[in-house]
C-alpha cells in the first residue's frame, strides 16, 4: 500500500490517479460486506443489481438495467478518448457458508464463495473514484454481469446487445486469486482459463441373461473398453505441450446381478487451453464412439454440450495490464506469462467478441486465503484499493496514448 501515493499534479484537484480515499474505502467495505451477507444465485441477483444501479446513479452515471437479465451497465463519458469496458460478476454459489463471520450469508444454501461480492465492489468503487476525479477524459462502460458461475451471464449480455449498445475498444476483468500474494498480479498474453465441455455417450448393446452372454451384446464391456480408449486421446494423440484434460466422471448401467443390461451411459468433461485442441478432441471422441463399439457388435452415440470457451487474452491488452501493474505494484510483483488455470470463466465470451484481458489479483494476506468455493471463504477487502488503482491505471494508459496521438 506504500506505493499508492498521491499523483495529482495539483493536490487540490482530485485525480483518478490518486489512491482512493479512506472514506471511499470504508464505504466500499460496507458495500462488500452487505453484498456478502445477501448473496444471490445467477440471474436472481435482483437485490444486488438494484443496489449496484442505485449507487451508480448516485454517482451521476447513466445506468442501463436489465442487460442480459439482471445485468447492469453504467457509462461515464467525459470529453474525447477511447471507450473501455470494465467488468465485474455479481452472482454467488449454491452452497452453505460456515465462516461464522458477522457479515456471513443470511441466505440459506447460498454464499459468495468466489469473491464476486468483492469484484462488484471494486468496480463500484472505481466508478465513484472516476466520477469524483476532475482529470478523467474518455468513456468507460462499467459492466456488472449476472450468472458467471454456470449460467453464461456474459454470453447473455452479449446476445442482449452489450457490444452494439455500448461500443468499446477493449474490455478488462479481474478475479481475486488465492495462492498469490496480496499486492501481486498475474496475467499472460494467451489462455488464462480453460474451455469446459461435457459429453454424454450412449452404448447400445443387447440385453440378455447374465448366465447366457452369447445371447446378447454386453454394453458394460464395451463401455469399459471405450473408457480406456478415451484416455489415449490426451496421452497419445495430443502433444504433451498442449494442456488438456479428459475425465470420465459417470458410468451407469445395469439393475440386477443376473441381467446383462441393454445400454450403458458414459459421461464426463473435457478442458482445453486452445480452440484447436478443443475441436480435435471432440472429433476424436466422436470417431471412437462411432467406431469402437461396432467391433463388439454394439453401437455408440455421443452428444457434446459446449460450455465456456477458452479465456484467451489479447496479447497487446495483456501487455498493457502487465505494464500498468508494474508501475503501480512494482515489476517484482507482476507475474507475466503465468500458467493458465484448468478451471473456466465466462469472461471468455466477452474476450471472443472484443479484445481485452483478464487477470488475477493476489488474495493472500498475512494469512493465506481460503481457496475459492470454500465454505468459509471471504473476499480480502485489502484488494479493493488495489483493484481500483489497477482499473484506473489501465484507463490512464489509454488516455496517455490518445493524447500522444493528437
Ligand atoms: Zn467461482
Ligand atoms: Zn469467480
């Protein structure tokens, strides 16, 4: 925090390059704890989005409600300069909190275990900080999205015209990241998070008496062969330098000791870090399912459900985040070229539609943060001013560039 010094040339005029004031931070902590105490699941963020919209209006911003369900977009336009989007997610998880905190969830079976209460607060505080500054020029779209966890809220906002209604040159998002030290940031110029797809395979055999297998075609034997064969896709067909995971997580067949079942089902998930590997793995699964069972006299069919795509940073935007973070946090606190996570993130949809970057903010204070999705997880409030400084630094970098060009 020692690095968060005043930078205004004229100390009497609030600059968006200043560290946010302690009164704004106190207020922001109160918002964050209120959001934490009142978590809402994807597309049900009614209270949260209304609070967000009212606060944004109280800052003097133009606010559009109902973008992609419960999504909210607020716009700050001052003078000329590029339009930049900043995004936060608002949804909580369907799980019971056991933190014992004073601001613990008051909603049974629902909690902010991923820190989206904190992301929402960082963006709100950034909006207020910018509105109070006298030296900001340009356009910012503050994007508060619903349903990041599994509901593809980002995609729904895009389908609802996010980028047509609010044209922007680039879009940025962050996630708090346990395992990284507070005051540090990680980003890379490519994939930050994996794609996430699921598959359902149906093996059609022929049921018979278990004591007379010659009268049927056993789908369980075919299913076990197929599971083994599927494991060769990542281990034998994909380069060891391309990350991918194929996990079979469910096998279902049979109802009795003495019956060979008629069918078997296999379900699982695939995670990849590139679009090319993702489509090749889909093709290889389809080929195996369509051909291997026939060698046993059975047939197989597969249905894929495509989930979130790869969260793929635009290299220039990622470099911008790196450089801004180095100037604010110190180069020694920036992890460049960080390894991707095999988890997924629906900001990926925004990055498919608009250049931008997604980065992780270190969440470990004096004590290590609990992992994301832990029942006692609580967002580290010390990250709020860091997030505000970084978002403002990114905006400043565009302002500096546009002044340069004129
Ligand atoms: Zn999460
Ligand atoms: Zn999250």
